[in-house]
C-alpha cells in the first residue's frame, strides 16, 4: 500500500502470525493483506463520509457547484432574439467571445431566461 506506515503493516503481519502460528506463510500473508485491505476500505468510507458532509454543508450555505456561466440571463435572451432575427451562430459567437457550440447550447437550453 503506497503511503502506508510500514510499522503498521509489520504489526498486522506479526499479529496474524501470532493468531495463526500453524498456518502456512502464504495463508498468513494472504490473511494480513485481507486485513489491510479491509482497513483501507474502512478509511476510504470515512473519507467519503467527510466529503459528503462537507458538500452538504456547502450546499446548505448556497454555494454553487460547477463552472461559471459565460453568458448571463440577459445576454442569453438578447442572443436568442438576435438569432431569431437572422444573425448566424458564428457572428454571435464572435460578438459574445464564446464558441459556436456554446451559442448552440444556449439556444437549445431549457429556457433562455433560466440561470446557467
């Protein structure tokens, strides 16, 4: 296990050998690895729980996750009006300093006035 404390693994292996003195060395090593894997799994579940708790706290505070929108609601509205008036996506992309796929996504979005 990278980053694991070698003293801990030595203690685990020593404990396994003490518990299973008559078992072959291969079985003892396998058992020790299974124990370390279980400890690793438990640690990972603790980390995940802490992350989930932090995310929940942030969402409760109103923190927005994800990338910031390139265009605000009024820009998206004006963009849709200009496209409806006949301007091309390339012209709009140049004027708003975004890519054509961004213009396309804005035009196909759920509602033009919705926050991104």
